[in-house]
């Protein structure tokens, strides 16, 4: 038997070390988008059971209110986001229409199914449909009132937006909403979110904003960064920069205190032949980074110490999705429920790449990429631990921990213990 490669040794050592230092985050979960554009997908009941019993995924976003799917999540402990279709918006702007919708789409299932949020359509502001846009905020208000009247005050209401809602996104501190919609729509919507304590939902996709020169920035690999002259911040993660663009636009309208949720984000594992930056390894790298960010609660430069409710796109590779090859290859899982790649979401810890995938931390052919990924993860963790800027940014909406806070100096003490270990592990990885 041939001896393991240097990269294989490094990957094994670093992976074991990561399991040790990342243990506190191992139980932190994340949400997924559950689409159904496939002719080979398992039945909803099987999907719900799999997610509840085999994975750490604790919230799911549906793109409709399909009765079988909503019912399947009853008693699972998984929080569900359901979606009212774009065409429902005009009638939902009326009191009777909203009440009827709640009676038909919430009352039969709640609270057995933990419906945590109702989403209005998908990226309504990008449709250019004046009727939908003009009725969006009134419909959100009417539906929230109907939910409260029906005895469901805890169910939140929101609507997802593409980053096309911004007229300026560079530099990040100069971002603002599109002219004409800033005061007429977004100020009213953000006031609704503030009053109801519901999140402003966006769909940031570094995948759709990268090119060959910015791949490292999009995947949050070590890179020179993109400076913002307005704040002096240098961004090394496109995802964080996109969120800070939205925050800057919100803050300009006086709503820097409103929560932001990530309705969709992801990275495909397959695309057209020759496309740089698209493979199972790249997809695993992005989603591992995303899960790490959600777990650590480190936030962004303008929103430090902040946890974002986040939904990865998507649960499955959907073989009937139209468009480029990538569109049907955003999934975390194959239709047979095997992982496309390993992102650490399986409870049993035995996550293996399925057909057409490839375990991002497997030995053999992927060992070199595995070593690269673990090195990058350690660099990120080292940076977090040695960051001395512990203050809250202006407008930060830090979530309070449910458990007792650590004593003063505990984080610093932990850093003094872990940093030398990280340094040694990095040295070992680079010199084996």
C-alpha cells in the first residue's frame, strides 16, 4: 500500500484538530430551501423524517403551502417558512382575503407544524409589476393582522429580495435602495418589520457576482480584499460585503436596528464544462464557510457579533429546473438522500459524498483540496480569535445568548490557549 500523501497527512491532522476546536459549534444548525422541481425526489414525509432525525438542519423554507409538505413537518421540531404566491398578493391586501388565507393555509396545521414565518412571493420588487409592488406592504400588514386575530401572533411575515433592490452597492458604505422605491416602499416595509420584529429578507449570492479574478473573494478564501474608503474596512468575504451593503441602505433610511435574514444563498457543485470555481469541492467550501459564519455568530464588519437566520439554497439537486446546468445542481443532497458533499450537517458524523458529488474532506483525489480548505478554515478561526475589536458596530442588533455569558476574560483566555495550537497546526499543514 502506498504511503499517504503529504496533503493527506495534513488534511487528516487538521480535520482532527478542527473537530476539537470547533466542537462548541457542532450542534448549531442552519436552514435550507426545499424545492420540488424534480421527478425523482422522495415523498415529503420521508424528507421531513430524514431532516429531523439524521441532520442538524432545524428550519426549512418552502416555496408554497403544499398541504402534504406542511403536514409532513408536524411534530418534527423543525421550524417552517411557507410562501404565499406572487398572485395571492392583491387579495391578501384586504382584511377578508388575508383572513381567508390564514384559515386555509395556517389554521389546519399550526401549531403541530411549527410555521415560524410566512413569506410573500419571491423577489417581488424585481418583477416590475406595479400591482404587486404597490400591494406588497399592505398585504404584509393585513396578513400579520389576520395572524394575530386568529391567535398566531408569533408567526412572522416577510418577503425575500434580490440585491437588485440596491441602486448603488459599491462601496458598501455608500449603498442605497433604488430611487423611487426607497421612501415609497422600503421605508414603509422596514417600519413594518421594526413594529412586528420580523426580518428584512435578502438573497445574497456571491456565486452570481464572481469572476475568475474574484473567486477567492467570493469563497472567502485568503485574498487581498476589497477596500471601502468610506469606512476604512477591507472586505475579504463577498457574502459579508453584500450583507453590509443592505445594512448601509437600511441605515440611510433610519432602520439600522431591523434584523436581516438570508432567505437564499448557495453555490452549485456542477456547471457548464470549463467554468472556473464550480465543483463539489468549491460548493462544500462555500457552504462550510456559511455554516461556520452562522455558527460563530461573528456577524459582518458593520454588524459584528450578529447571527443571521440563514437558509442555504438548496436541499436537493432538482433535475427539472430550467436554465443553465448550475440551476439543477445547488443541492446539498441527491434525490436518494445521500450528501452531494460533506458540510458537517449529518448527526452521525458519517457524511459521504453521493454520486456525482465528492467528499470535500475525503482522502485520495480530494486530499490536496481538503488540505487547502482546512488551512483556510484555520486561518479564519485564527483571525476570529485574535481579533481585538470586540465592540458593537453602530446599529448592531446583537442577539443575546440564551445561556449565561462567559466571565470577563474567558474569551481572551481561550484565545491564549488555542492560538498557539492553531499556529502549530498550520505550521504542520504547510510543512508536512
